[in-house]
């Protein structure tokens, strides 16, 4: 991996992006009535088994965000967030103006970057696989 500045940049991206997307998932899961409304939206998009897909998306945001922020199973977590944000940006918000779609696109692009770049040295992934 590159120098400390590269790793610091990855850590900042992971933590801020991870906590931000986790906050969105937290709201869907723990705010009364939000999960029901989210499930209705998933159903309206035409997904089969909307309850399962809605929970998968909400957990992808919440748990995936926490894992990315911690740098644990980072690429896998980013992959799930990438898929969820792809649906948000290109299906759910497909007909919306850019200012509505922008947040989903930013999370989508950031998670793609993390998939390619990994977690960096300032992560639990690095600590767990490091060989002395």
C-alpha cells in the first residue's frame, strides 16, 4: 500500500462515508413506521419479496456502513452498499432531478472506490491480516 497520506485519505473516506450511510440505514430500521414505508417503496419498484429486499437494503446501509467505518470486511461491505445505492440512484431515483439523485450517486461512487482501493492500513482488515 502507498504512504501514510494515502491510507489516511482512505480512512477518512471510509469513516465519513460509512457513518453517513449507516445513519440512513439506522433511520430506516429504528424509526417507527419507516421500514413499512420503505417496504412499500421497494414493492412499488417491482421487487419480488419486498419485505426481504427492503430489509436487505436497510441492513446493507446500516451494517455495511458500520463495517466500512471500522474497516472490517470492507470490500464486502462496500459491495453491498454499492449494489443498494445503484438501485437507489438508477431505479428509485431514475426519473428524479440530479439534486435528488446526487446523494445516492455519491455513496455509489465512494463505495465503488473502496471496493477497488480496499480499507488501507488504518483499518481492522489490515490489523487482522497483517503478518509480522
